[in-house]
């Protein structure tokens, strides 16, 4: 059984010191060998959203990677949707504005998302576009911020791997596993779906909406804006399977035991931290987790949190992405042993 190490979020303690004890106990930097180019995969936050991993923790992770002999770089792949991180220029400005200047920040899939390696994977996808700088790295520390997510229920290490390490094309591939249906009998042709869509994709023909665009990312702003419930996403749980499938593909670009995970379960918001306005913080802060398994680290978070509120809010089982990852052969335990530090 894989043990996940854990520090409670207790501000009466020196959390930086606690985090370092956690990394030592979990062997977080054992994946780093002298001279390795080490991707520190994180999400640098969306401008206007205060909930992301605090830069001083990342500063310390960079220090530890260097002490282990590695050459660390911060990295993330561009977003598919139009926002502050969908090209390398805006992404880098966002990273610097939010305080991530402790190491070079390399946008993993390049200026406009065209730098990627296509790899075969298992599960619901047969291939995935892994962002180039991640596919080429020698080792990776996956630093995640746990939060709710409108499609997958929650986001943690598996989502950071599967969606976060995929290029824009890989992100769209995962989102397209979800279906979108328009019930013409309920549609009144008001056009609110088109107004709400970031790409204005729905078209109104003969007083009815239709959406046949291959660019549709199933986000689903149109469905939320529809006053009659005519648009809905279907097969939503497929995104959980897609995250697991993509995560398997991303891990296939690394040698065994070259990826390590640290997750921060703090400021756990209703919506994903990729939005400028992520909604309320809906759970008490839990703590910091460290493991060498994405299955175990996400399983540990779910074991210690009231994740059923995300299941109920989004009508999707948060455990599905974790179980599916295990079924595909990613090592770890869905319900791991949790070892508390200090
Ligand atoms: S789900 Fe709706 S809002 Fe989102 S991209 Fe597709 S058409 Fe646009
Ligand atoms: S918002 Fe709903 S009712 Fe209005 S046009 Fe779009 S699908 Fe039809």
C-alpha cells in the first residue's frame, strides 16, 4: 500500500518547516538526479482569482530541487479557452504578476500551443497531445491546488497531470468526450446561449439553436445561460475517464519513479481556479499532501474531505477519475494509508 504523507493546515505551526518535514518523509525529491531538467508543474493562477498555491511554497520546492542537483523550471500548458493564459506571452505575464519568478517559467506547449508530442494512451482516449517541455523533461514535481470542478467534480493531481500537461489540442480532445444536446422542442430561439459562449458558437436557424462546431469545449456556459434548459451536457462523467486516460499518457513520457506529487488542500473553492471568479470557499482548509502516486494523493484528499458536496453540486462522482486511473494501471491506492507528520 502506498502511504500518503500529510501536514494539517495549522497556522499556529511554521508551515514552511512542516512542509519540508513532509517532503523528507515522503521522499518528494528522490525523483531528482544530478543534472536533471525538472519540470515543476503548477497552475500560476488566473488574474483576479486569489486562490492558487502560495509562491513561497513553490520558492522552497525550487530550492529543494536545486539542492537535489536538478535544474528546475516552472511550467504549465496554455489554456484552450480565451483568458489570461491561452498564449505564452499572456501566460508568462500572469505568472510574474502572481509572484512566480523563483525559476524560469517555460510555457510547456509554446507560444500558441503548437509544441506537443502525441503519445498513445489507454482508456477512453487512444492518444493525447502532451505539452513539449513536459514530454522532454527528465523529472517532474506536480504541485496541485485542490478545488471543485464543474465537469469532473474536483481537480487535484490527476487533473493537473491529465488536463494540465496536455497542449491546447489535448485539452480539447478530453473535453470532447462530453456530449452536448439541444432539445429543439424547448428552444425559444432567444440567442442567450450564443451570447454566453466565449466563441459565439451556437447558431440560430429558423428560431432554433444549433451547435455543430468541432471547437466546442463543453464548458458549459451556454447551458448555464439557457432560460429553458434546452441545452445540456450529456455523458459528463466521460471527462473523468479522459483525465485518467490523458494522465496515463503523460506519465508514459517519464521513466519509472521520476514524478512526485505535492497537493495543497487550502482555499477549496466551489469552482475551478482557472476561472477569474471561482466562487466561495466551500470547505475548511485541510492541509498539504505528498506522495509518489497521483491516485493515492487524490484518494487521500477525498478521504479527508467532504467531497460529496461536489458530487451533489455537479452530479458527478469525484472518485471516478481516481478509480479509473487505478484501473488503467497508474500505481497507487484509491483509499491510501495517510501518515500525519508532526
Ligand atoms: S459548451 Fe456552449 S458555451 Fe461552451 S464552447 Fe460549447 S457552445 Fe460555447
Ligand atoms: S439559450 Fe436556450 S432557448 Fe435560447 S436559443 Fe439558446 S438553446 Fe434556445
